[in-house]
C-alpha cells in the first residue's frame, strides 16, 4: 500500500473519531446543563411553595388567635343593635317574625339591608385583623414564624413531590446575619446555595437557604449512562492509533529488511565472485605451473572465505540473540589493556587512510565483568564505523578514552570527525537492519547489524550506550559499564 493512501486513511479515520468524540462530549455537556437547569427549577419551585406554606400558616395563626375576640365583638354589637331596634318598634332577628302588614316586598328589602350591614361590619373586622397581622408579624421572632422542624418537613415533602430525594442542609437568615442553620450547612458559601425570600411585604427581609451536598453526584448519575459510549469510542481510537503505529513500524521493518537483503546480497556476491574467479583460474594449466600464481590464488581464496564466513557469522549471531539468551563467558577484564590491544591492531587500518587514532586512558579503576571477546568486537565495531563514515574532504581523526565515573562506573568514549548523524536518525541507529540514509552514496556497505549488536552486548553487560552527534562534524559513542565490586 502506498504511503499516501495510508495517510489518507489515517486522516479520514482521525476526523471521524474526532467528530464522534466531539459530538458525544457536546451531548454530555448539553445533557448535564439541562439536568442542572431542571434541578434548579424544581428546587426554586419547592422553595416558593414552602414560603407560601409558611405565609399561610402565619395567617392561620393570627386568624385562630383573634377569632374569639372577633366573634365576641360581633355578638356584643349585634345585641346592642337588636336592643335598640326593639325599643324603636322594629324586629331584625328574622324577617319571618315581622308583622304581616309590612308586606313581602318590604320584608325582602329589610332583609337585604340587614345582610349589607353585617357584610360591612365583618369586612371592617377582617381589615382590622389583616392590619394587626402586618403590625404584629414584624415584632414576632423568625423562629416562631417558621419552626425549623416544620420547615425541614415541608421542604422534604415539596422536594420529594418534584422528584428530588437528596439529603439537604438549610438555614434561615436576614440580609445581615444567619439566624439558624443545620449542622453541615456551609455558612458563608454562595455557590450552589438556593435562596427564597420569606414573608414578602414584611419590613424585615427573611430568607430560606438550601444546600445539597450531593448535587454533583446526582447530576453525574443522571448522565453517566453516556460514559460507556465515550469510553468505547476512546478505546477504539487508541486501538486505531496503535494499529497505525504498527502499520508504519511494519512498513519501516519491511523496508529495512529489503535493504538488508540487498546489502547482504552485495556483501556475499563480492567474495563469492572472487572465489569463483580464482577457481576458474586454477583450471588453467599455465596458472597451475606457476607456483607464485598458485600462492596468490590460494591467499585470495582464503581471505575471501574468511570474509564470507565473517558476514555469515554476523547474521547468525544476531539471529541467536533474538531466539535466546546469548552464551556469554564473563570474566574480569582490564578495559585499558583491552583498548590498547585493539588500537595497536586497528591503527594500521586508520593510518592506511592517512588518519590518526589517539588514546586517552585516564580511568584509574578499569576492571569490569564482561565477555572479553565480545567487548573487543564492540570496540572494533565502533572504530570500524568511524573509519567507514569519514568525510570525503577530511582524513579520519579518531580518539578513544576512558574516564572514572561516580557510583563505581567506568565511561568509554569513541569520538570521530566523520559525517555525523542527523537528530531524527539518532534514536533509530541501534535498531536491527537500520542504516542511516546516505542518499545515492553506496560506498558504505553493511547489514545494519553492527550497532544493534553493540547495543545488545552492552545491555547484557549491565551497561548503557548513547550517542552524541553534530551533523557534518562528527559523532561520539559513550559507553557506561559497572566496575567489578
């Protein structure tokens, strides 16, 4: 599949998942806001009903308190009026007992007059009661006007009728201070506290305040059925991203393996061709008669066979590392001495290119527990890479050094003045089959296994390896190994 097609699919899927998650989050936000508004409306309605109930109870209190006085006053005045009318020769008790000479029409008019007088008199008494309520209410303490037990019971009833069965705390206050409150009411907090004015029209303004400690859980529980759908979408998104990463990784591994096969073919082809050519020359009678030519062909065949065997061993060695733990022979090794031996052998190759290889062995403690043969191969690999990737306009200048580190560790540095490595390739150079792209330059051959081999061994030795590089100026490999106890 083409890379452009993969990217197109990724963009389409990413937009689809992004849009789906956005819609779900938007819907959850809208549902939460709607539930919150519904909750607020129900609470406000309940508080209003409680306030109305308290006002009705207060009116009933005053009516019951004054009813006897009102009735007594009414009967006293009525008795006085009756006595007065009797002396004047009129009877207002009932039109039934009126003289027949008055007539039906006269009795009806007389009865209407009596009813009108009673209505006006009782209206005056009611007005007096209302004025008395308004006058006395301002003097009456708030706790008498609204008993806390009554308020709690009525609040619970009104909230329950609106479908709100949550624990609540409440208080009664004026504009200046809190008169009373329940144990866990957050005095001084204004957020999430609902207030309702009580006894409207009263000179003193009283407020009923209600707080719901579990309101957040209530709102959450009302929309939590949407959370699984959002979770499943996020899981699908993570799986999709992981699949994309695997696809790109697989594509990169495929490209690296193809590059590996091409390089391996080239590396194997050269010695095989040389050996084949030497074998053909041995078939020539004139060559067999020349001892010097036979010696030369024998040397060529031997060298190329060693080269071919070395390449095969490198491939088999990395294959062994993948399948099982390597069979390492650990022993105490003097790192400074080992480096001196490697440099004395490798220096000839560096000088062949007109370069130099310097040592700066400053480590006073250099005993490490490693496999000596494999550590020698590690140093050889790093030096060989430094020579391979030298700049065309410069001669190789290599430096290898050792330094003491804290925490009982040793540092080995291999520095060169080669072409360097770009930052985007630094994190990949220890991967198997990976070779830093060099454009159309195919002078440097290999399998891309050398640094993977180095990284694997240093890890097995309990150490670490990292690389620092300045593109166009050079590279430094830094190895850290634990010293023997």
